C-alpha cells in the first residue's frame, strides 16, 4: 500500500526532478552551437517553453491517473513544449529531435547517475535472476501507465515494454518519434555494460522501441561466460 510520502516521491522523481533536468540541459545546449543564443534571447525562449509546457499539462491532465503518471506528464510536456518552440530554428524534424536528444542526455549524464549505474551493474555480476528482480522493481515504480513483462530463459533475459506513457503521449500529439528523446537515455546504462566486469552483455541487435515503429520495446540481456568476455 502506497503512502502519501511514497506517492509524492514518485511524482517528484518522474516529474519535477526530471523536468528540471531537461530544463537545465536545454538551457546549456541553447547557449552552445548550433543556436548559440544570447542571454536575453535564451531567457525568453526558456520562458516560452515553460509557459507552453504548463498549457500542455492542463490540456492533458486526464493522463494523470496516479502519482508516477503525473510526473511522466510534467516531463513529457516539457519535451513537447521545447520541440514546438524550437522546431522553427531547425531545417527538419529530425534535426530538432536530435538536438533535444543531445540536450536530454546532457541533462542526466551526471557523475551521480554514472555511479548509481556502476553499482547496479556490479551487484548483478552475471546473475540474471538478480537482474530480473531489479528490472521488475524498477518498472513497478513507473506506475499504471506502463505495461511490461520479463521473460527469463537459459542465459538470456528479455524485457518487453508493451505500453509506454511517453509513446502514448507523443503519439497522441502527432510526433511519436519524439519519444526517442527519452529512449536516448537508455544509452546511459547499456553503454556502460562491460561483459568482462559484469558477466552480461546488452544485445543491441534485438533492441527495439515503439518510437522507431516496433509494436513493443525490447531490451535483451545475455549472460556472458568468462571465456566469452575475454
């Protein structure tokens, strides 16, 4: 049974902290090439994004069905607002989305997060059952707007996401490909998997996402023997 404190924590984790993270990453990225905005212009653009994000949150408030989804909505609204405000500055949708992907990665690729990922990977050390338990606990925190399953077979773990708040949100606004701004954050953990150290590898060939046209997202983790890792 969730408590008021746990509900608030999930809302803050998925919403306020992540929205602030993307805000910080955007502000830094806007000051650098290719846009290189001056201070006054940057401030005006960030204010415009903030206002538009607020409008989107109001218009999509029906998506707020539990504390995590309220957080998901805040984060997604910020990304969609940034896209709508900044899109005229780029030659194509692809360029605008790539800019937002880089800004998002810049926001969250912090020393604290890298340390957390390193500790998790170190604790797994080839134990797929432990990886399954951790993934299950993680996705539970995402709330009712996500649906997933984890299939464990001999030497392999397949993590499938069948429903994703972020994809549903961006798809309803006509830009499903904008979900890749969040998918890009997967890089923060699977790029740091070292088979020789962690006894597992990430199967990039099996990596699928709904944002790229697949019917579900798939993350495959493969157990690696010592001889395979060297």
